[in-house]
């Protein structure tokens, strides 16, 4: 891969990937390391990119796979405490913590689809390409995930 092309990709895709890594729950430095791993994976295996999807979709899939690896290795510190909240933001922080805790109790496929749809705002067809699943499967995972998430949040209330 040419240096200029890689720099263009880092400039255009890097901020979106970094934001996604942070929304997945990684602290800033860990998120940066994760994104760096994604671009290293691109450099190492650019010949495996077949062009069946957009390069960002491929990079996003690598990001999700690296995140899953971190979770599996239990290196993600789930005991992190959120930054101190102001009085105005306390209800939002508490609600966000409740949703994140409930999301952690969903199946991995449901978590991934709901994250991509509602935190990243991706359309279902792009999600299907990222997770390499049929569109109908993605719709079903979103439906069932939302239903389970709602039930978990209602049980806590």
C-alpha cells in the first residue's frame, strides 16, 4: 500500500474508528492503540482485501474483531468508573451506565448489531456487510436485541 493512500485512509477513517472504539467502552489511549492495530492489520493483510465492500467497512470489521479479542482476553477493565458527573449530567450518566450494563448482558451478535445501528448510526445493509450476515439476520438480531434490552431495563426499574 502506498504511503499517501495509507495517510488518506488514516485521515478519513481514523477519527470514525477512534470514536467507535471509545463508544465500545475503551478509554482514549486504549482506543488509539486499538485503531493503530486496525491500520497495522491493513498494512499486513492489504492483499486479502477483495474489494467486495468499502475499505471502511473492512476496517470496521477488523476493529470489531480486535475489540472482541480484547473482551475475550479480559483485558478490558470493566470496573472503570465514569468521570465525575455534574449535577446536570448525573441522570444521563446513570442512564448510560444502565444501558451499557444491560447491553453487556445481551448475546454478542445482538450487542454488535445494536451498537452499530444506534451508537454508530449505520444503516442495516452496511451492518450486514460488516458482520458478514444476511440482512434478514441483522434485522432479526436488532429486533430480538431491542426486545431483550427493553426487558432488562424494565426489570431494573
